[in-house]
C-alpha cells in the first residue's frame, strides 16, 4: 500500500505540471502568454457537462473524461499540429497506462477507463467531451482575437469543422455572434435572462 500511495502522490504532482505547460498552438498563433493545459481542461470539462446534458448524455461522465483528456501531455507535451506531421504518435491510452502504473488499481482503472472511452469515441459522453475540447478551443480563439491577436481564424475554422453534436454546433453559432463580455453588459443592465 505504501508503494501505491507513493505512485499516486507522484501522479498528482505529475498532473500538476499541466498548470505550467502552455498550449503550444497559441504560441504558434503569436499569443505570448497562452492558457495552460489545465486552464483548457477545466473549461472543456464544464462545456462537456453542458453539451452532454443537452444531448441527453451523462454530464458527469462527459466532464470526467474531459478532465483527463490531455493529461498525457505531462509526458509528451502539447505538440502543435504541424509538429505531429513529423512524429510517430504514441496512443494516449499507452501514455496513460505508463502514468498510472503502480497507483492503486481502482484509481488506475478509473483514469484508464476515462481515457480509453474518450479516445474510442464510442459513447455519446465521449462524443460530447470531444466536442467540448473543440468548442473550448473555439472560445479561446475568439477571446484571443478580441484581445488583438490576428491569427485566430485557422483555429476557429478547424474547431468548427470538428464539431459533431447539434448542441455544440448551436453553441458555436451563438459564440461567434456574441462578444466574450456581452454577458457582463446584460447582467449590469439587469437582464436576468443572461
């Protein structure tokens, strides 16, 4: 049990790296201090729960998968898409298996199952979680564009093209038609439907 706790402690420290690792695609786009992988994963989990609820899936499961969908980047980093053309990818499931090795079996299985389900895309919850990943990227691109970064359109276009659920597509349309701070104006003006 002591070895398992040591492995689990190491895993928790390792996942903490995601708070420091920056999303490299935004560096390519010219964002000097982009969001971290953990920043991305948090909002993706929130979005996944919303999409799943509206699609009739389990919001907790979709959010849970989103929390673990990029944890492999502690070992392989966030490789920009252009870089992936020149590398032979190791499946995320294999990276996760290495990460959880030695942790208590119940915890290792829980994490591995979430990553496997996400990568296999066979459940509605996994589809919602994957849409959440792309929708979060779309939102971030819109926010960076509003902050003056000019190179966001490729990220917007690729995010839109990857969406599959009706809910994610409707949300994307709404997001593209509003500013990221319009909700503040509605709240300040007393619009309680905001």
